[in-house]
C-alpha cells in the first residue's frame, strides 16, 4: 500500500493560546536552512505516495520563494488523481501564494479560520480577524480551489451556545466543502492551561460543551456537511483522503520535527526541535528519536482505536482483512463495557460509536488499546 506523506512546517507568526503543537516563531534564515534539509529528505524518497499534506505550524508563513522551492521538490510525486493539501492561516496567505499552490498541483486548502467572531479570535490568541478569514476563503475560491476546508473551534471560556450557533452558521454559509469542528481543550503545554490553573479563565461546563458539539452534529448535516469522523464534516465526495488514510491505520511518512512515520508495522517519531532536526540530518543521523516495532496484536488494537472514530465504524470483515484478528474476540471485554455505558453499538457485522460515543470518543479509543 502506498504511504501518505506529511510534511511539517514548524513555524508560526505567533503562538496561539490553546496550541500545544510544536512550532516556533518564523525566521527567514532558519526557514531556509530547514527547507534545505527537508528537500534533501524528499529527494531521497523512493516510493509512490498516495496523498500529500503540508501542515504545521503555518505553512503559509513561509515566503513565496521558499514555498516555490518546496512545491518544486514535491513535483515528481504528484499525480492527477491524488489529494494534495496545504494548511494556511488567514493573516499569511495572499493571492500570489494561492496562485502558486494551484500552479504546482495543490488541490485542497485548509484555512485556519477557527471563528468568524473577532472577540473570540482574540480570546484564542489568534492574530487574524474575521475579515481576513473571509478574504482567505474568497481568495482561495478565486485562485481556483474547489476543495476548501476550514477549521473551527468551539468552547472558549467566553462563548455560549447562541454565539457558537451564529459562528457555525457563518462557517456553513461561506461556500467551503469541508469543516473540521474541534472542541477547545486545555492541553498541558498550551498557554491556556496555565491561565486555567491560575484562575484567569474558566473552562465551560462539560454539559455546555456537549450541547455545542450536538448542535454542530445536527446543524451541519442540514447544510449538506455529513459527519464522517468525530470532528470532521464534508459535502459528499470531499472527505479528506489523507486523514482517512490515518484513521484506516495505513502507512504514512512524516517529515519534519515532531512528525511521526508509520511504515511496515513500525512507528518512528522525529525529534521535536528544528535546530536538532537540522543538526541530526547534517551529521548523517536519523531525525527519529524513538522507533517502535508494533506486535501484530498491538497494531490490531491501534487500528480499532483509530478506525472507530469514523462514521461507519468497524466492519469485522474489514478488520480481519486488515489485521488478521477477529474484532469481536480481540475487543470482547472493552466492547461489553462500552456498550453498557451506551458508547458503542454493535451487531454481527460491525461496531460503531453511538451519539453518546461520539461525545466520548477518546474514552472509546483508549478502551480498545
Ligand atoms: S494553532 Fe496553528 S497557528 Fe496557532 S500556534 Fe498552533 S500551529 Fe501555529
């Protein structure tokens, strides 16, 4: 099976308050050194690729010239039918960059909108405003993108259900094909975690968060966006192939600091530091600092844990084909417990999340591991 390719661009203009991804402030020189390294790595790849995803960080923070070099380096992998996505942020994407993306074969764009409410954007620590978000979407359409995704966040401390409804209405009406709708979480390495600990912000109650999620799952399908994974909604045919590859536990290659590769049943995680990443590469060392061979049973459990997040859940035939294990036998204990809690429904052919299960998908995923 052809692997998917993920390229991490670890630079952002400014850290958002809720973010725990690995990224640093953008610097032109640093970005150029980093690009030289990843282009050499891309050059060495000797297999066909099923999809390409350039994420971050903020890929659009790179200069036009740097983006041009990166996309030229990827040219030999591009096939007409393949999905090729890039993430952009409203403050750093412009018409020239969008034209370059289209010219170089990028056919899916993911815009980090997060909200159309300026007050909420400020509270999240975003540096763009709603006008820039709308422009980024309109410019993407104008450049010729027919597959546009936006990220939305709900549940910041100043938000209520009514505000989220209004935000989501704008998301559904802005003419995109895909919406990722994430609940705000307080990750330990993110600045808002500290703010919560100090008492300067108060997280919303779980019940309010659940209401917000439920609203999205009812409203977006009404507007033509079907939920195909816990947080992802798409118009028919616009489901993200790159992410479906991941939820199918299929192979992928990760380039860049903090990126993970999963090939031949082994997982490798790259060092989480750009400077060290560059140094390791220049010294001829592997940028991966951890490598784990997965036993077949571990691989099967991990497959269950990610695939259950999808709308269709797990077909036992598919699971047997994929892992060699019978799903019911392998996950018997977990399944019974989860079904008792109303999180999973299963029959003789397949298992899937219930509506309540979608709310507690992390609990279900962990139970299968
Ligand atoms: S949320 Fe995105 S733009 Fe904000 S700091 Fe994290 S990676 Fe950068």
